[in-house]
């Protein structure tokens, strides 16, 4: 047994600690991943879900979490000593957090996939504990405008270990008028190999090791001069190792139109269409 999915919808007459401990799950020496989903209107179900149940899983390296109720993410994550990856899929509410050093991150934590409300608290915690330089993969979806300061500081603190960066800015964020370019300075991440930014903005500093770039574009947000500027921006002189540029058009009819508006990129041979799943 290497993976367990724990789904809680209705309230129970016992705490989660009691349920997990009585199930003797700590005997599963090969357990590597736990997927927890809490969907209930009764907050008491997780009131006692603290360290004593989590330390029963010393071999777990991947934690996936979705919740409709308020949880203390920092307490939860810090309870898994061998944790390497954290995936927060959905979070409707979060217990107020602090940037104190009382809860230290697992020393093997390297990969973060965070959504909406979880972005600010977790990045602020890792930044406050000076742990961010150890993270090599970061995915942020549904970025909130009130987390911009935290995200900017976090990206500056990630450093040279970062290999994989994905950021998705939703429509509500774009309406705030925040200059998303101010978030990024790719020169701080010389080992970056994969970059995916879903937004209407463009323009990056050089990333010498970047090999794969994926962009999702909306034709109605670009003028002819914008396409010319982007075509010049993505030249190989700026990204010498770039081998693949995948453009996912939202309002363009087909790949041929992309080739027409990006002739320099097309001539370089790296431009690839976004293939639809079979």
C-alpha cells in the first residue's frame, strides 16, 4: 500500500485522530502519498487533527489536500517529517497564519502546487523560515491580488534551485490592473528549465537554461504591435537553450494564424501547436 485517499463528507462521532490511529495506518511502512478531502459543514471533524495522527506517517512524501472548512495548513504540513510534495487543490477557508518559526517546514520539501487562498499563507511561512531557496518546483493557480506582495517576495527568495515554475492568473486578477511583469525577474533563477505563465502580459528578462515555454494567449487582448514585440522577445539570443514554445490560443482559429503573426519564432523551428487531448 503506497497511497491512501481519505474523504470525509459527514461529521463523525469520533475525532480524526482516533479514526486514523485506530485504523493502524502507521503499520503501512511503504505508504508514500495521502490525499485528504474534507467536505462538511461541521468544523469539529478536524478540530483534533493535529500532530499525533500525522506523525504516524513518517514515510509519507506527498500530501494532497482539498477542504471546504478552515484548516491550519502550516500546522498540518509541518507534521509530516518526510514530506517532499504538497498539492493544495481547493481551500475555502484557512486558519489565520503567522510567520513565526514555531513550525518548521519538512526538510525534504521541494515541490509546491498551491491554489488561491493557500498561496499567501504557505509562501509567507516558507519565506519567514528562510526555507524558500530549497524549493525547486512551484505552481500557483488562481493567484489573488492581495497576495502580490507575498508572491513577489517569495519569487525573489526562491533562488537558483528553481527548475519548474507555473503561474495562472485568472480573469478577476487581471481586472485589478496590477502589473504582473513586476512579479518576475527570471535572472534570479538561472537553473529554470520549465516556465508556464497564463496571463495577458508578456516580457521577461533572460533565462539562459530555459528549454520549454508554454503561453496561453487571447487574440482580442493583442494589437499587431504586441505580436511584433512578442516575436522579437522570444528570440533565441535571449533564450539560447529554448527548444519548444507551445502557444495555446483561446481566440485564434488555428496554429497557422499563430505562425503568421510570429514569423521570427516560426522560422526558428521551436513553435509548436497546443494539441487537444484524444
